[in-house]
């Protein structure tokens, strides 16, 4: 799936590739704190809403890594995650005129990307789980190799069996370190629902792992 022709710059994005930026907007390399990043993000948004395509490319550079993390927590393959990120950025580009600059662009974008990933996951119920994030299935160093391999296989199968939203919540929280409120905002669910989904996802993985200690 490719949306490159619909945007004023090619996709998939070359991470770290230079792109022009509007006047008075600092380079992303110079963004040392959250305040600088927020100011740059707002400047990019305003310029992009005024028709500057390269400013939207700047927003892509600011958010593409985390957008991929969000998508990858929901889908089971790298290819599907890339498709979700591309689709999410395309939707955001088309809807940019409706975005209010006083909002957090990242939260708005990540929810769009999450929705795109959920749509892809629902369209592809049967998928290969071999490319799940290694950090999810990483065993403790002291494990016996046979036990480690069994744990990795069971984790892959267990995560693949979870509902898309539960899988997203457990990976975003336990692997990527997002807070419940952040996950709720990304997935468009209340914070309490994110907590409940996490509890049920952990319980389901424990049942699936059976006699192998998961460390969860």
C-alpha cells in the first residue's frame, strides 16, 4: 500500500532525512526540551495549515517514530505497521484544516494512526506473528535456552490471540511505557477502560503461558 502520490513528499519516510522548514522554526535536532518541541510543532502546524507542504514534512519527522510504535503495538507485522503509519499521516494531512493548533498534535495524530492500525488488524484476522517486537518476547538472561524458546513462542502466540485493543494496551503500557491516560487518548477509550484492558490482557497471557513463568 502506498500513499506517496497523495502527499507532497514521498512515503515511506526516510528517518532523519533533511527537509525544509518554515522561517523561525528550529531544526528538530535543536529541540532539547519539551517546550522547544511544542513550539516547533505549533509553528509547523500553522505553516502547514497555511499551505506549506514542507512544514507537514517537518511534522512527519517529529512524530514518525512514535507513530510507528503506536501502530506496531496493534498490528502483528512491520509491513502492516508501515501501512498504518502512511494511512494515518495521509488522513491527518487531509484533515489538517480541522485541527485546532491549541491541541496537542501528537495525541491527535496518534489516535488517527491507532484507528488506521485497528482497521488494518480487523481486516486481517489471520496473520503471521513471527515479527512481533523482540522486546515483547525478550526472555530474562538467566533462562534456560529451551525454556526461553518456549516462552518466546508462547508469548507470540498469546499476543496474536489477544483482541487488537488488548494487545495494543499491553504493548503500549508494558513495553513502550505509555501511561493509561496516554493510551486511552491514543485509542479513543476512557483511562479506566485502558486499565481494565491491561488487566484482562495480562490475565489472558498468564493463562496462555501456562506452566512457563512469564514475568508479567
